C-alpha cells in the first residue's frame, strides 16, 4: 500500500529538507500537517497552534542550518511539527504520556530544542543570550550561526518580551524575531501585494537604497535631517505598520502570509542576511489551519482530548462531579451577587480559571489583563487599596511569575488581595512546567498572608467565602485541576474560622494531618492502618498560615507520631508544622514526625495516579510514612496490635 506521506518518509532530519524545491516544501508541509493531526487524535494535546505554524516550521528548517542555527519557540506548545521534522516522528504518538515526548520544547529531549519552554514570553530574552554567546565566540574566531525566536502575538503582550526587545540592539546586531500573529492581526496582510512589499523591504536592494538615502540625509542641516527621518518613518509605518518595532531598533518586515511558502522562504533568506540590526518578521497565521474542524471551532481546537480525525469530535469523559475550577467560579458569582465591590482578574486564562463564567455574570467587574501576571497582581493591589475586593485567579505555576509583586505590592502593604491558585499540585500530562508545586512555600513565607487549601469542593466554596470576608490582609487558597469528589453543596456556604482545622477521624496511635485534597488518601491510609490494628487520627488542616497551633499541640500530646501530607514542595506545610512544634517544645517529648510532600525533583509527565504513587502521596505512601514514624515497616506491622 502506498504511503500517505511519501515525502515526509524521506526526511529523517531537517538537513533532508534543504535540497527540496518550494513545491516540494508545500507538499512536505501538507504531510506534516496530516501526521500531526493523526498523532494528536491519539494523544490529545495542543492542536490549533501547531497547525498554524506548519509552513513556518518547514520553511525555518529549510532555510536555516538547525541545530547549528538556533530556533527558540516561545511557550513550545506549537512545536509538534518541529518535533516531527527533527528526528522524533517515530515517537510522536507518545506526546504527553509517561516516558514519552514532552508537550513542549525540552533541552533533554533533543539537540533541536536548544531552550526549553512552556511559559510565555521567554523566547526573545533567551535568544539574546544565545546571540551574546555567539558574538563573543565569533570575536574569538569561533563558529558563527543565526538565532531565531518565534513568538506569538499573545506572548508579545507580556512585559518580558518588551524588556528583551528594548535591550536587543544594545546586545547584538544579529537576531531574527518571528512574530506569529494568529489572533490580534496587528496589521493584516493584503494578499500578493503584502508579500511583495515584505520581500522588497527585506531585500538587499531596498536596504542599499535606504542606507544610501540615510548617508545623504546625514549631510543635510539638522532641521531638514530630522524632517527627512520623520517622513521616512511615517511612510514605512503607513506601508508596513512596523513603526513601533522600528522605534525599538528592529528592522520590520511584513506582514506576510505565514502559510505562503514562497514568501516565507524568500523573506527568511533575506532576514538571514541582516547584519546591521535585529529584524522582526511579522507573519500572519491561522490557528487550526488546514483542518476544517479546527478552523470552524471558536477556540481553533487549541487544546483537545483524543478525537476522531474525520469529524473532529473529541472523546467525552463520563459525566462526573463539577470541576474545582467551576466550583470556584460559581461560589465567586454568589459572593459577588451579595457584594458589588468584588471584582475578578485573570491573566489571559478566563476559561481555564472559570472567570469566563464570572465574566458573563459581571462583565464590567471582570478584567483579563493578558499574559501579564506581574501587572495582574499590582493591578489587584491598586484595586484593593481603593476599597475594592479583587480576586486574582492565576494558576499556581503562573503566579510564580508575579511573586515580586505579591511581596512588594501586596504583602508589605497588607492589602486584601485574594489569590485563587488553580492547578495547585500535580497536573499530569502538562508536566513539571505547569505543576503547582511551590505556592505553599512561597505564599506561606509572607508575613500576614492567610493561606488555605481545599480538601474537597465544599471546602473550596467555604474558602472563597472566607477570602471574601477577609478585608484586612492578603489571602490565598489553592485547589487542584480536575473534578471534585461529588459532594452535595450545602444551601448556605459559611466562611471558615481563620486558622482553625478540623478533625475528620479520631484515633490514638498516629495523627495524619492533611493540607489539601490528599485528605481522601489520608483516610484510606487510616483504613489500612486500622487493618493492621493501628488507630489513626485524621485532620484537615485547612490553613497553612496561620496554623491551628492549639490543634497541633493537642495532637502532639495525645499521639506517638504525626505525619503531615501535602501536595507541595519541600519547605511548605510540613516545614511550617515542624517549626511550630519545635518552637513550642513538642519535639522535646520524643514526638516522632514525618513530613510527606512532593519529592525534591521536577516530576516528569505521567498519569496523575502514577505521579502520586511516585511521590508517595497515595494511600500506600501515606501508610508507609505512618509506619516509618511509628518505627515499623509493612512486614513487621502486619498483625501488630495498637501502639500505646
């Protein structure tokens, strides 16, 4: 049977694309697109963004000598076509699986991934680092190469991208930035004329004439020289829309059709020859390009589950309880119905954080600031300083990007900003870049912060109500990705008493103190201990700050051992508990303690259950921790009686 991808079958590495003609490159792009659709239909993952850069990916590897030439993909979720062309095609159906390919670029995975990514707006800064290293190497007689950063229009709105662009001309004269404009359409292309103009302004003849013109203008009197400069800037801005980038010191080229292989190859070759200043190539692309179900979807099938290639219909999970994200949004809406000072802020993740629902209910009280977590936090601080009640909903892993603002603009001033930290803990297929591993430690370290973690969806709703009621200091609550436990939501949601935990089960031998959604596994571990004749108390801490010190000291007096359980890194809840007990002399009486938390590694992607088992945070792992604290192991504990 003949292959559906005959040309792609001959491409073992990007070097195999460099002898191809433009018509062959077009065919190759079509085959790569088909291969990607087929792979993601099996694995799930990011689809629309990758489909939008297929032609760009083929053209980049054709024009540039990767991996000697450096190509850095911002975020990296659009790099599936890149992986197919760079020797990973045989593993492409392992995307986002345990032991498989990452859903993002990853240095450890391939020499064609010179810089790992998964968060936005890092590419230009990293590229400047590569440029500076190259320039130093060349100055000492070393090898030369090109450096290219591919960044989307959404990422370009982040402050870090502008910081890098502002520093570019002071760092290097040779950098290529490709603006992948698939949403904002800063300056939409105008068919063949646009491609012609882009090719013209990137070509050597145009640059020679422009350079000659500048030489002539420099000999004019100052007023005439300034007038000529402004006239040229205005004219180029009218034609290409690139005045802003020119002011930052870039030579602007575009906009061009990012799916026009002829234009891409020609313009990239011209851009490669630039030596006098950095160049920005503005490519307008279409998310989901070439796959009708994606082109017709409102989100261009940005992120998908497994799906049917013919229809685009995604596999639907069995109906289950509402997600924690939805529970948060619904309770925030209820609180906002009672209090018109409540406002909500998201950093480009309205649907991911549930604030799309809040926005439908209260559009005038919902603010999406784009990929700008630093701004989101300080914006919230300003709102709080003037009497509003801001809820800032940011994934735990993204809140890391705004931590200085949390410290400087919120915590030091004691402003009542409320942080809803979604995706706290492990996130399965998205891997270590998206795991919310560190927020307990970095938020709990701040004086005056109230820090909560929900054990279930009812507790989450109560924590939203609690945060709404706190108006004299900052607060934060964390909750995981995925569905709740299916608990019935009470008709009335009452706030929690600040700094007070709850005992869920009484016992005598060991106390298991859980912070967050590992409470259910802690109860299972208690059952396993009971089967061994060991009685366990199980507590839901609710608060990491302030700690329920009275409860902890009581547990220390009445139990031989305490085991803390959290879905966070070292230096978090367990460390806070250990310090508090030590300060109050509880350890002097021979109390045994184990602090169970995420391991001191960046855990790779896998199914959540497998990741919890690896971390020792499932019921078996908690059992092992309790037995260890009691000086027992699984074998010797079998049939043992209750420890006094």
